[in-house]
């Protein structure tokens, strides 16, 4: 096998292609990147068995298998075409490298699993590695993409065709290093420095997203200049390609289908936790990945906002408000909020009034979205909560969204400070429009949030789950 770079990869190979290649040639040579550091080519019987084992594992990767007939049928019913994942992966790497060149960095070292997903479209124990740094990725500005993965996990990136090489990660967190952690840090830093010298030439400027003080210090002692990888990655992720928008549309359809199943289970006597579990079930069943928060509350727990969901039993006549914060299929975020009325009852005048204020705020602020409008202008023209609801306002009016919540975050005008960044909405950005309305000292509150694409001539609302008709009725 010959080691490949991303420029040489032209296809994303699915299970059927891999099986057919194995059946006709006995090998998948040429389909996957070369992993010489973990598995050098070995013509012995043991080496061939090891190689075939890796190839089999790669062909059975969850991302190669796909999302299944039920989920695909929902997407077909919604009329959403399949994304070109090869084109999307190429676009992402080009975005990263463009940002690296703009800032004169030799490469990026990524630890955030969301950033690694963006760069490689591969996953591995996403939540676990988010707080246990045992997986990282080096993207050379001019050169390869090298993934440092968890032990015996080289097959988890073969499906994507984006990774040039896999090496075993050196983890220097205390869990593994104990009081010898400093030795591990030095060994790790030496490997990163070698990479930078090999692929960066005289450029020793490295972008890093998440790295603790020991790592920064060890790299600096080896002459590496460490800079903000968050700025690189957030800027790269800001503008979505057409294929990314298709992925996001599909993730939202999956999320809203799960929301429908959750709403069907809403009845007096169910606990908040039981209801929230339905959203998790629906997301996972459709190939979604995780939910980032526990934001579902009922009745008096809806005011103030940000109560995490609990064992409280939902009663007839309660408002039930939630925020999905959901990472769905393709790793895309569906960040939607709705408020429902529990039971076969009519809402109170207060519930209707709170809902009306929230819905009108969302509608007004969504209508402002267009390319070319500045962040500060958007904020200044936005509708805000009335005086008796303003103290309990949501922290932001708008925020970016993609693989997760992203830049920018736009606060209320009153909360704008000298260090709040300004900017301009551009086509291809996706933002969430937020509203929480609850009176200071009141019993309940209403949460609504929608996901909106900035288009060339305005905007398109991507989320479409209906508002509760009883709460939104005028009488």
C-alpha cells in the first residue's frame, strides 16, 4: 500500500464497495490511507490477517453502514437529498488550511472532538475524549492529516478518506501518567515538534485549540510558538457548504421526529426525566450522537430558566419547556426549543400572554436576518422582553450553530460590552434565534428557539416543528 494524502483521496467508500473489492482482489489496497506508524506493511500471514481485520472493521464503521431504512425514509419523505460527504470533507480541510495560511501557522493541533470531527469526519468515544484527552489530530498547512488515536482504534477513521496516517496517542493526563506525567509530556511534545519541523519547515507557529499549561510549556521549550486554534476552527466552521446544509437539514428532521415522539408521550403523571429520555431514544435510534444539556422543565421549574430536568411529575395544565441541544446524524447540531401545555386543558391567560411575547420576539428577530447586516445592528434592532420579564431574559438573542453551538454569540444590546466582537452575517452562516420569557418572580416561563440559514438574499428557517396551537391561539 502507498501512503496517501487528502489530495489523492477522491471517494468515500461504503460497505458494499469494500466488500466487493475484498471479494475480487482479496485486498482493499488503494481504498484506505496508509497507517505506517501503527501498522507497517507486513507480508507474513499474521500481517495479512491483521490488515484484513482492520479493513473489515473499517467497512463496518457506523458511518460507513449509514443511518438505516427508517431514518432514510424520513429524509426521503422530507425531500432532502443525500449529501456528498467526500466533497464536504474536502471543503472542510480547505477551510481549515485557508485559515492557517491566513494566520501564517504551520499547522493545527486539535483536541476538541468536535474540531477533530470537522477535520476528519471520524469519531471515537466523543464525550469521553472531551474530558479525557486521549485523541488528537495534527493538520499540516502544507502536508498530511495525522490522527493520534486511542489504542487499537486505527480503523475508526478509514471510512472517511481524510486521514493520511494514524499514530497511537500519547496521553499525559494524570489518569495514565500519575507523578510521571512530566516525562509523558516531554515525549508527546517531542513528537509534535518533529512533525512541525518535518511539515512546517522554518515556520514554528502552531495553532492549538485545547491544551493545558504543561503542554503549552513543553512545546514552547522546544521552540514552538503556540497560538489560538479556536480562532482557526471557529472561523473555518463559520460558513457551511451546500453539503453541510444538507446534513444539517437531515439532523433537524431527525430531531423533530424525535420531538414528535416525545410530545406524544407527554401526559399528566410522566416525570420530566421520563419525557426527556424519549428525545434521547429518538435521537439515538436515528443515528444521532448525544445531547449536550438536560434542559427540560415543567410548571414552576420553568421560571427561572436553566433548571436541569428532574424526577418531578408533570401535572395537568403545566407548561413544559425544553431545549434540544442535540448532536444528531452526521454530527450536526439541532438546537431547537419549544414549550408545550400538558393535558387536555385550556391554557391560562398568563400562559398565553407569555407565549405570545416569546413567539413575537422570535418572529421579529428572525425577520431581521439577512446577509450584510452587522452584529451590533442586528442586536440594536431586535425585540427584547418587556420590563417585568427582562431580568430573567435569555443570555443571548442569537448564536451560531453547526457541529455544535458556534461563533458568533450576540447578546442583548444592554449586555453588549467593549469586548463583544462585532461582525457581519454572511450567506452560509446558520444561527439560532433564542427567546425565554418569564416574569420576575412569576410561576412559569416560555422557551422558543429556531434554527435559521443566512441565504444570499435573506434567510430560511430550517426548523419547522409547529408551536403548540393552544398556546399560540389568540383566544
